[in-house]
């Protein structure tokens, strides 16, 4: 019987194109990725599978401030990365007190 492999990263981005892009980047880096369109699904994945990283975004209808403490309670070893626009920095900063580990502000200029 094949062994079920658990993802070690969750990508929760409502925009399908961006979700696919970040999933591909993490997969290319060797991660097993569960891609989720909403925070409810991401929380279900975190409750059932060990994940080292959860990537979320500030999108309309996504209450990251409520999600972070709940997700940290069920997955305390998971690191949370937020992708946000530079102009949202005032909204991002309080999220660090709610369990956010890091933020990637766009546009990204290499």
C-alpha cells in the first residue's frame, strides 16, 4: 500500500495564477506543496498534515489577522509568510504580533 506523502508547504492565495506561480517556485525548491484558494482550506490542511511553511496574502475577503492565531494553535511549528503590496505595510506590521514570521512586499525588485 503506498504511503501518503504530506506537503511541507501550504500556499493560500485566492488568485489562481499567483497560487500556481508560488506553488511552482516552492516545488522547484524541493517542497511538497498543498495549494489552497482560501484560508478555510489552508486551515484544514494545517490541521491534518505537518507543514513547515504557509504562504498567505492580503486579498479581499481573507482575514489573515484572525487566521494566524488559529493556524498557529493547530500548527505551532509552521512558519507563516505573507505576500503583500508595499502600500499595505501599515496593515502588515500588526500581523507579526498575531503569528506572522515574515513578509514579502511587492513589487519585488531583484
